[in-house]
C-alpha cells in the first residue's frame, strides 16, 4: 500500500490537524459544499439549531487534497473519524478526485448521510440565512462560522457562490 489522499472542503482545508506531506487543490465531482447539516451543539442548540457544512449530492466541489504517508494511515484515519463521525451525520467514503494538474486520485472524504436526523436538506440561500442568523452554540455564533468559512475559501482562491450569497444575507 502507498500514500493516500484526504479531501477537505471546509475547516479541514485550513485546519487539517493531521500530518501530511503534500497539499494540492482538487475537485470532487458529484458532490457540492452545502450548509445541509443542523448543528445542535457547536453552532446552535436543540431549541435553536444552526447549520454547518456537509458534502451533499450534485454538482462539484473545489477543495484541498492532502497526501498522507502510508505509515501514518491508521493514526490519521483514527483522528479523522474522531473529528468527523461524532454524531454519524457524515459517511466516510473513498471517492475519485481530480488534482490541480489533472491527475486523478482516490481520496478519503466525508459526505452527509441524507437519512440522518441532522440532515437539513437542500436549502435555498434565504432559508439557510434565516436558520444561520441568530443561532449560537458552544463554538460561537453561526454567522461567524459562515463568514469565517467564506473568508478562508477566498484566501485560498476558492469561490463558492451559493455560500457567498448566504453570507451576504446574514451580514
């Protein structure tokens, strides 16, 4: 077995938290970045849930791919599972990605489980902004999460027009 790739589309891009030996821009086809996961702890409460990112079906998503050396496989996968599978709203998948140099690879990534109770569905910008606005959890205001994500994406040269539209509505 050799090295493997991890695809990040949200906070993993600027705060991966695991050792890797290479980072490259990549595109995942068949899934899009979306505020499709209700948050009852970190960005909302059970009484007033917020929204956080998930990879939902349809479209494509530009993110970052991290190459992890084979000898760190078990350690990195354990870390990612602890981080991403807390409530089981995400499913671990090995999916094809296209790296920035048109090279194909398979990457571990986490997509939303559409059957999970935290799945919010495919929301329009206005509905997402209404849910985000005013929601606060243990990690702070939901608006801060959305605007911080947009700022980080822009700093990486990645545009997400849908998320940016949500951001304009919550400010």
